[in-house]
C-alpha cells in the first residue's frame, strides 16, 4: 500500500483509526472461553468500516503459547487486504538477522508493516525497507514513561535522540515505506516532530488508556496527507466485559471516528 | 543461575564459550534434508563439554515458519539445565507488553535469559528483571556497522549513549540478573566499558565471522568472575558443509576453548 492509497482510504472512511489487537484472554468476556480468534473476528467485524488499520502486538500472541503465531496469522488473514496491517514487534538486529524478521512479518504473517527499534542503526533497519509495498515503522518518540530515559538527551550537543533517529532514518527510505512511532502523550511535541519530518506518516499510540489527547495530536501533527494513524487498543477491546463487547467496541471506535472526521474537516477542509 | 554459579561452570570447563544456534536450513549439510532440530542436536552433542552457554536467535526460528517456536522450544529442552541459555530476541516494549515477552522467553521457552533493546527505557526493561534466577541482557555496544549511528553520540554533553545505557540500566537490577551486550569488533573499547560496569557479565558477539579479536577482548574485558560469555555462531555451525559437520563444529569450538583456557590461566591464574 502506498502513502497515497492510505490517504484515499482515510478520506473514504473519514477515519485514521488503527485498532490495536493486543488481546489478553484474561480480559476477554467469559462466554468466549478464551477463544482469541473468535474475539478478534468479532472486534474486526464490529470496527471494519470505522478504521483503516489494525495493529496486533506480537507479544500478546507469543503469550498464547507456541501456537500464538498461528492465531496471529489467522487474524491477519481474516482482516484481509482492505486494511493496513501492522505487526507491532519492535524488532531490530544485525542486517543478516533483521532480514529474517522482515521475511516473517511480511511473508509468513503477511503484514503490511512492522515496527522497528532503531538502537542498532542503519544495517538493522534497512532489511525492512527492501520489500515492495511494505513498510518499516521506526520508534522515534514513544508514549511510555521510559521514553524519558534515553530519547530526550541532546546528541553531540545538538538535537535529542528521537529527532536524530527521524533525521537519519528518513534518509534510508521514502515516504511510501517509512513511518515513525510518535507517542500521543505529548501532543505539543508534534509541532517539533513535523519540523523534522513534515511529510511522513506517524503511528500514534497512547490515545485512551495511556492518556493521550486526540485533538492536540491532530492540531500539531496532521499534514496534507493526514499523516496520522492513531491507535487505540484497550479502550476499544475492553469497552465492555460482557456479551455486548463487540457493540461496545464499535461504540468506542465510533466515538473516535467521529472526532477524526471533525479533525479532517477542520484541518484538511479541501483535501479530505 | 547466579553469577557465581556461572563462574563455577566456566572454571570447570575452562571455557566461556557461547554457541550461537542461528540455524539457516540453506546452509545446513544437504543430507539432513532441512531438519533443523536434528542439526541442532548434533551441534549440541558435539559441543556440550566445550561451552557454557547456547544462544539461539529467535529470528532464525521465526524464519522456519509458524512452527519455528516449537523447534526452538525443543532445542532448549534438549540443551537442558547444565548450560546457560539465551533467547537472543532483542525485545523491548511498554511495561505492560514487555511482561508478555518475558513470560514467553522464561516460561514458555524456558530460557535462562533474553536480550533486550534499551531504546524505550526503564519500564521496558524492568519486566525482564522480575523473574527469580532469570537474566536480561541489555544491548549496550553492538558489533555491527550500524552501532556507529546512534550508540556513540555524546549524551547531553557527557558520555556516549552506550555508556549511559550501562550506567542507567545497572541501577535497575543486580549482578545476578543483568548482563550487557558488548560487541567484540572493538576490543580496545572493553577497557572503557569496564570503567563503567566492572563487575557485570558481558555477552560478546562478533568473534569469528564478524572479525572480532578474542585475545583483545580477554585482555581488556575479563574481570575476577571472568565476566565474559563470548559467542561464536557461523564459525562453529558451518565449519564444514559435509557429513562431518558435527566433528568440524567440535574442532572449531575446541580451538576457541583452548584459547579461552589460556586466557583464564593468564588473567585469572589463582581464581580460575
């Protein structure tokens, strides 16, 4: 999927919502008896028209045991080709090894993209940029408390690490294969981020359970292709613990989609 | 396994060799018909008395398809409890998620340790330090070319990132649960690293195929508990492409063990 195709879908749905499929069987409604695939299918059916992307985090599927990756693959197959899919795996290793991770995410699982940790530098990221139509989504500024530990320090007396990661990485790929993870808990930071990478798409976690502010993210972060995929996981998946979980998930996704439609109208009145 | 127990095994075997089980079916001897578990068992049988640790990289098992993690689990079971096992996975996510990765590595797979990427900071690392007898091995200075991109820059006018990672992380765990990855391609750097973390164990990749220098690493990196696990993967696994692959692997491991025994005698004459 290209950047332009992704923007077309955002316009068509008036939504840049990504639903995070971070499924914990202990939080699923009791009547499903721990059937993660059934839960995922119900959530997908309930939200399909309201979102443009799905993001399963691989950790939650590893937690299901040795067959977890099979459930993840079945989930991605069920989503199909009309949505942008993100294997949220935060991988990164020496080039020879990153190649295997890329192959697993893009071919074995069939995801459109994978999240990538930048610590090991260029040869750890480049293998994810060698697949036609596939994307690497590189961690820049994350939404957790620990983002304070290393990401904000000035590098050689200049920019903070998260900006240096964006600057360097942007040179390794183009706008149709490279996004950045930018946490939503610091909406005012988005103006700074846009000064570094004005045209890239950002994957924005941290809305909802982590306290992020959707309006602020749109105000400071939207570009002329929208440029945002805003993720919500727990706020949608666990909107109700009962048999009405899918309807509640839909209502929660609908609230976000309504806000997103308003933001598109406000910031991109002629384009979206 | 504690640090002291690990040192006991190093003394008993006169070896601090870690065998990297990064198995690529395309490089295995043809007569094995792609049977990775059979290959691993033969390599383990041929090297068991010469090494103290085994390090399968999870990327190579993902590359085997959806049953790859089962082959990894069977490999770890075959190794048993007499060796220190490392799931080389380079994981790291927000705390809620890292917990699932830790559970998979330590409980589902049964590994003694996992490698961890530090970019997301404290709450991404701490969940790996909450398991009795288990270890987090945090990336500090890696052995690849890309280590130049981010790891060496001065942080807020002070130390380079790889030293800051060591300093910060060392405060989150103790010597019985925390190691660092320090690449062997820059042996002279080990004196600097030891100034920051004199007592920790280091996992040292980059010997052999990546060009690292074992003698230099020992000279600058050994501490009074040895403090080194030196990994070799390709140089052992693919020492011969023929039916004698296991004997050739043993000969390759034996050469390293002989050098390691000499280094222990030279640098720890009374203790090891």
